C-alpha cells in the first residue's frame, strides 16, 4: 500500500491534445480520471486556446494548465480550412516551445523533489496521437510517452490500413470517385459492410500523383503510433471489440477506456471553447417527451446556403420541434438576416436556434427524440450513452466511418450518406423518431455501455490497468530523473 501511495504522489502526467474542440473534450475527461486516481496532471493548451478559455480553465491542487504557442497569429481563424496550417505550425513553432517546457518540467526542483507549486517533475506524457512530435520529443528527453487518439478504434484502423489499401489497388478510387457504394475489403474486420464512401473523407482526393496533406499527416502519425509505449482509445469493447482485437496485434499495448465523458466527466465550462446558450434547456422543458429533433454538426462543420435551406425545409416537412445549434461561423457570409427570418417564420415554439448548447444535458433531456449529427466521435459517444437515435450526416475525416457503424453495425441510427436533400432529411428524421427498432437498439446499447463503465466493467477495468501502467512507467522515469539530477 505504501508503495502504491508513493507512486501516486510522484506520478505526474503531462497531457497534450490537438488544440481543437473535440480533442480538448476527450483529454479533459481523461485528465479528470487521472486526478481521481491520485495522479498529478499538467494540461498543455496552446496560448490561443488558454486565453479563449480564460477563467473557465480553473485548476485544482493536482491539475494545472500551461500553454505553448501554436505559431499562428491570434486573428487567424482556427477553422476546418486552417487545420493543415495549424498542424504544420505546431510541428515547428509549437514543438520547439514544447521541448523547452517539457525539459524544464522534467527537471523539476533539484534532486527531483516536489516543486514550489506542489507538482513533482513530469514522469509521463500522454500526447495526441496526431502529434507524433510530442511523444518523440518526450522519449528523447527520457520521459515515457503514450499516444491517445480521440477518434474511434474503427477510424484509427481505417487510417492505419491506408497503405495496405493502396497496395491492394482499392485506393486511389477511379477517376471521379467511381461508385462510392462499392465495397472495400482491405480494412480488417470490416469486409462485410465498409464502402468507399465510409473511408476517411480525404481518401476521395487521393490520386496517383497527389495525396491530401492532412491525410498524409494523419496516416503517418497513425502508423507511427506503433512506436508509442501504448495507445489509448476513448471507446469500449462492447462497441468496437473486433477493431480493438485487430489493433492489439499492431500496437505495443491498447487501452479502451471510454466513454470518458461518462466515466469521469470534467466540468462542462472547462471543456468548451464556445459559450453555452442555456435558453435551450428551458425551451426543452416545455416540450413533450421524445418530441424534439436536436441538430448539431459540431465545432468545425461548415455548410452552404443551399444545404441549410434543404435541411430547413426537410425539418419543416417532418413537423417536429427542432433545437438547432448554428455556430456564428457555420454559414459564413450567407448567415444573414434572411436565414434568421426563414427560421422565425417557423415560429419559436417549433424551432429554437442557438450558437452553442450544453450537448450532454440536451441529449439526456426527456424531450429529445433524435439527434441529427455530423458523427464526430464525441457526439456519437454522447448519443450512445443517452440512448438517443441518430441521423448521421458526416462531414469529414473519421465521421464517415462512424456514421457507417451507426447505420450498419450498431443500428442505433440512420446514415444520410453525403446527401443533403429535403426529402431525404424528412424521411430519415421521421424514421429515427418513429422506428421502434432503432430506438430499441439505442436503448440496449446505452444499457451495455453503462455496464462497461460501472465498477468491474470492461472500460473501468481498462482504466484501472492504464493507471497502473502509468504509475509503473512513472516510477522508472522518476528514478532515472533522480540519477540525472544527482549527476
């Protein structure tokens, strides 16, 4: 017992996510779990995001928030179009600052003693699996590093399989993309249901002479994850057992420790770069049980005026009350008074539009009947936990494969493919709201995941195993650090 307590006192994990909303969410819930286990945590933001969070990023005695520059001017929007530029900037400007900071945190006070702020030297790094430089630098400095991918195990496996798909001739697609419903056989365990359209969206721009820069970076980082001490995934064996089994053959170790937001929830205010509009909760209170369609396409999705119009008319035709999250930057220049007027014509009793919403609270509200989603992994897990049927309109990256799992494997929702037509919107929303089969699947899945995260469940046991793994790494790391300081 004394040895375990000593390990808990000296284990200090630096966590470093990609500075995007979806990644921050998972890492903050993960950090909350580490804190509950008795570890110290330094959460590394970018300067831009830490300023944006402000007072919301309040720390606890064993949690602190530090930051490094991302290399971009503050007035550059951190939108989906800027992701490749942001990632490139992080690997240069951000990486240099990170190296200097981690070296100082690794040294700590003289002799490895606890520093004046109560934090021992950093003994382990858990870095985003997209940012391979973060764990490469950690290992160079003598700090053991673990990769954490915030996407699904299925999407991770799909990215890992891209080189094999190219070798098999399944990528690139024929000119023009060919038939996107053509089966894909080169991703292990998904041979029976995966289609071209379900692969990460950047695969569609792959040609013999050109590879999307973001796809190239993510595939390289995914393959590089084989070198990390272990891979952490925010998932559970009941959802993705076959994918996890295949990944276990590829990685040094794999920990399936989700859904993290349900296992170790962080304060909502600390996890969001957007300010919640709480009007939606009072509005939902006035609606009948399972009568409302909730729409949120995440923190990065952008849509055209035409797509918005198709969604709007499809929803009006479906005739259910609608709670719609419409970010200020979601429609760009076309988000004008005419659109607001169109929504106003529906009537506030039938439709409420907010810039951002407390999504977990919304999804667990009795009035919500289905969730029209972009199929981001966080949103997918949040709907799974609450047993809410989904209508999936995936936007990019891993969202296509998540949508396919919802529609074809778990059957707790419906996949709109790439279609944004009012008739399709109306039909899929009606089916999701009215299908007993879909609702029954969603409810059964929620009950299973509740068992997974309860004491003795698969995810709870995996998180406990992970904490033991980190403590073991930290014990060795701390001892080596003491020797270096003595020298």
